C-alpha cells in the first residue's frame, strides 16, 4: 500500500502467478486499502482467488 499525493491510498498484491495485481480503485483511508488486501488474502487461502481481468475478452 502507498499513499498518493492526493492523500488517497492504493493497494496491490502479488497473484499466485507472480503478477502484481492492483486494486481497481483508490481508497479514501488506509484501513479501506487494508481491507481490500485482506479480502484478497482470504480468497487466496480458500482457493477462490480469480484474476480481476479473468473475464475480460480481447476481440482484436
């Protein structure tokens, strides 16, 4: 997690494949960013984690 100049927080974590996954939004508080990270960790531990862009389809 890190705080931007605007004061908002960004969060990211490493996916099982080693790719960095960034939260799709910024957070008003550090606590909100921590919650996003905790939910991702819980998904990983349960085996429920899915890449945020897994459903994206590139039709090019």
